[in-house]
């Protein structure tokens, strides 16, 4: 039955989602940098992953809203940096933020953020730094 798991810890700092054919960074930007980020800083974080060929890949990107939302599952949880439950698989590392910026841009300089603590999205101004992080993803092809 262990083979039936949707999320697989690849052992190299990445997690594969067999249902969506996406590979995720096991940690988020907060865990990797100890800083919260706005949308532009999230872009820079993604660029840094590609520049250093994180896990051997150079096609890391921001998730779109649907992809970020696909991680949300009320039946599983890990703890975020505030020790609150966030509803993503235990293949991911605990201790990160509870949000992810997405590539879904909205009018008036905003972009969508998905909240793994609550299971819904919101728009934040791209220049605002609140308690937000980015969880990098790549397509498996």
C-alpha cells in the first residue's frame, strides 16, 4: 500500500505529486531564507533555485493558483513556523510559512496567495511583505 501514496519524498529536497505530475520544493522560501517575501522577492527566490540548479533542475517556477490549491488536503497536516496546522502532506518539511504566492496576477498590482492554513486564496499587493512565502514547483516532463 505504501506505493499508493500521492506524494513521494525524493530524498533530494523535493516531493513528487504523482497525481498532478508536479515536483515541489520540500521546503518553502521562509525555511530556506528565514525571511518573508513579497511577490518580487518570491520571483528572485525562484531565480536563485534555478541559478544553483536546485536538485539538478533549472525549470523551477511559481505555482499557479490551481497548483497551489492542489496541495491542500484537510485529511493531512504538518505544522507551520507558528506551530499551527497547515493542510499539506507530511512529505513536506514542517516549520515553513502557511501561504504560497502564485503566478496568478490580478489588477492593481496584486497577485493571488494561497493559504494552506485555511484552504482559500486571497489577493495581496505584490510589493507588500506580510507573513508570506513561496513554494517552488516544476513540471515533470
